[in-house]
């Protein structure tokens, strides 16, 4: 069972690892994630832990800015959103993934008593926030963020108990990165070949000169085997759990609703077309175009500058760039669902938009 699970993880995660091999920034992101990734086997489960350090911000933002074609201003906004989403300015965020393949569910509740940050002094710090699914019975795959208070030093360990008789310690900083490995000067000692030892005795008697023979090939050095506790470099946790059925985006993402017939420029846009154009403007950062679709009450409540700050700082904007789905909850209310890729996880983003009809036109009530 474990062999099949490890093989499936290798296939999925090695594919995910190729996402970071686009350029120098991608390689830098991979190196950081490899350094801050750890895992442990336990009875009937496998647990992964990834820490997101401050050093990952700049290479990740540069990678996303290159991939999305962001301007310097947009990249700065994306950077601020990234720091805010992971609370990097006030916390030590961890992505914890539990693969449970036992018969009965795994009980972690209360999870705040099962996980802690172990400091070099021996002090244990409890999390101040974690995903609520860790408190429920765990079956299959459960993944979520866990936040600890910000620490001055990074030589801490993550400790998880409740997995058998002993606790599991996830060490990160103690693992030596390839570029930090100490340089060892090799000492070469040349020993006579075993095949040549008898030959020295026969040479004591005079004999006719012999034709020179080729020296016996030297045995090839055995390949170095990495320590068993070192995880392969392709280890990266998969995406977040599949959302509930009513929130699950289609794969590939379903394109926004459009009118099948070509509409003339004088025809009043349908409510579907209004939502489509509003979301396209949001993804493009065209706040003036978005503002033109608001109803009069919303414009009175939110001046253009205030509205611009709200929508440009909303993380849904970045998720919209990769596609979205729409679900009409009522004649005048639509739910927009998009999935934002955030490093090695995906976050579900959604917003419910209300529409009002003003004479012949549909407007967005913000």
C-alpha cells in the first residue's frame, strides 16, 4: 500500500515540480521549498510540512510577474497580497498535509494540542490559527495552513503528536542545503591491484621479455547513496483538497457565459454579458471600466478611488486571471468561483455579485 502511494505521489509531485523550472526565479523557489520541506511516515498515514519563509517572497513574485506579464505596479500589488494572504509579516506559516490510508478515521482534536513549534530553548509555541478541518475526523487527504507567532530565529522544529507512541519532529534549518555543504579535500591513497600481487613474485626469476599487457581496469567507484532520512528533491505537497461539490470549479475551468449570437452595438447587454465584462475588467485591473457597470447607489457609497482600492487589493483578482465559473443563485444574484495558485497550494476564491435592473440595463450593486 505504501509503495503504491509513494509511486503515485512521485508521479504527481514530480509533475508539479516542473512548474518551478521555468527560469532562474523558478529554480530559486524550488531550492527554498526543498530546504523547507519535511515529511514523516506514521502508522496508517504520511504527513508533509512546508514552511514559507520570508526569503521566498521575492523569487515567487518575480516568477509570477514573468508568467503573468505583470507591470512593476501590478507586481508590487501582487507582492502585498501574497504577504497578506500568508501573514508573513506577523506569523510563521506552515502548509500541513495529512495522507491517511487507515481503516478508521484519524482523530487530531484538539489540533492545537497536537502541533507545536519547538524552539532551541525547549519552549513549545502553540498555533494561533489553523484550518478547522484538522479538528474533525481525518480520512483520505486533508491539507491546510497553520500559523504560529513570528520568530526572530529560524532554527525551530515543527512537532506533531498523536501519531503512535512517539511524536514526530519536522526539522528544516538543520538540513544542509547543497550550496552550503562543507568542502572536503579528498585524500588519495594508491594501493597495488590485487591482480598484480602474484606477478611481483614471478619477476624474481629471469625470464624472457614479455609483451606489455594492458593494466587491469580499475573498479568503478560505487555511487553514493543519500541518507535514508533525506527526502527526494521532487517532494512538494499537492494542491489543496477538492472543494465541496457546490463550490468545485470545473476542470478545465468553464469559460464565462457568453451570448451565442453576435449582438449589435446598440443592443442592451444581458446580465450574463454585464457580469462577464465586469470580471474581465477586474482581471485586467481596469477599475474605470468596472466602475461604469455599478449602479448609482453603489457609486454614491463608493467613490472611484475608494472602489479602486477595494477591488485592487482583493486576492480574487489574481485568481480570475486563470479562469472562473459562474453559478446563478437567483435572477439577480450570481456566484463567481475561481482558484488561486499560491506556491504549492490552491486557494478557493469566490464572491457573490448582486445585480439591479435600471430601466433596460443591468447594473452591479457593490
